């Protein structure tokens, strides 16, 4: 599989996740071997208004390639401006979000709302492809609801205007994150186009990923919620798909070490107040399954300084190792 100048051998992508896949998380995932990571989804309008917080989401300085930036919007000309800004900030790949189900996104005609207007979706994709010299990809869902499974048709129209890869989450917008991902629906998209198709949805283990590839015939997988507090799933899945080797789960010591490094990055990039606030949710994910996790969650949520958060990590190690 080739995407622009990049050779991708059964790639395992980290899904763009709002409030999760910031620079600190991307660098943390890469520090343990992940390669294909993306920014959070970034608003085209906020970018073109040069909103400082939004521009900080586009900070790719020092990051390894490929640097993947996901943008969302509903107006072709503004999406073009946002894509060009991403290129100026050294993006290697632009991904267009056509799948986010969040109400505040959908009400603006963005994200999965585009599944209801395939003509507009195609015009946005075509405009961005023509405006930049790097690969443009799209992430979508199967359709708005089970009666409108438009993903194969949309994928064909996107391929026609130069989109080089599509990722398909096997749910409709109506499902949100309920029910199960539909592998057969993803397979129909794969069968409809000649460009690479990446399968997404319900991948919580390397075995899930292998099964989904077998069911869909796709070229790779994308993992979202399965990576929360567990960035190792990306490298363990890549190894399992490549060599058939199922590496062991990380030890508690390894998990806490990476959590601490992640926290240090958050403090560096976002400062003490925001860094601590954001680390609370990540810390809860990192300690999933630890003895006394419920009580530890309370301690984590009550931390008021970086020192208190680090003390919780030290306590976990003392009590569980």
C-alpha cells in the first residue's frame, strides 16, 4: 500500500480523537513504537480565523513523519484555506472528517452531516485535493442511518476526485457508538473502490484487528477508543498483523512509566493547570484494571498539583508491584 511518498505495510492508525490525540499523546504513542498517528480533528473556520488555541493543535514541530492532520468543515473554500495552513505547518497527509457524530458538529453541517449531502462532500474533497500537493484522505461512517448506507457510493465519488484512501467506521451516525461495528458494511466499501480502505470500529485487541481485516479485506485498521490509556495496542497490533506474534500486555510498571512521561509532556505543552486537568482523564484510563481502581479514580480526580498526581502514580506502584 502506498500513500503519496509513504509505503504502508498493513498500517495500524491511531484515530483522531477530540481531546485525546494532542501533541503529548502523539509523542507518547510514538515513543513506544506507533507510527501512524493523527492530530485531533481541527475546525477549518477556527484555523482560518487564526485562533491561538486551534493553531496550537497544528503544532507538528519535531514530530516524525508521516504527520497527519485531520480537518473538518462544510464549505469548500474554507476547507481549502485550512488545508493550506496545515501544509504550511508541515503536514504530510490531510484527512477530511466526514464521520464525527457529535451533535455540535452535525448541526453545523459538518462531520457525519456530509453523509446526507454527497454532492457537497465530493466538492469539499475535490477542492482540497486540487489545492494541496500532499495526499488527501477521508474518514467516514457507513451512512446517516441503516436505511441510508451511502458509504460505498460516497467512496466511489471521492476516489473519482483524487482522494487516495478512505477510513470507514462500521457504524451509522444514528448509532453513535452504540451497538456493534458492521464488518460487512465496511467490506462493501472495500469492494466498491480501488483505493486503500482502512477498517475502524470495535478494535480492542490485536485479535479484533486481525478478525476485522479477514472479514473486510481492508488494507489496514484504525484504532480509536481501544487506545485510551493503552497506546501499546497500536504497536502490539502492528506486530501481530505483521509477524503473527502476540506481545504481552505492558506491565503495571511500564504503564505508570509511560503515564508519567505523558504527564510531563502535557505539563510542557499546556502548562500546569490545563496539563493537570487533562491528565486526570488519561490517568483514569491508564489505571484501568488496577487493584482498587475505583478509589484511585477518586484520588486522581481530586489532585490539585502535579506533585499530587505523581504521588498517586508512586502509590499505585508501591501497592501493586
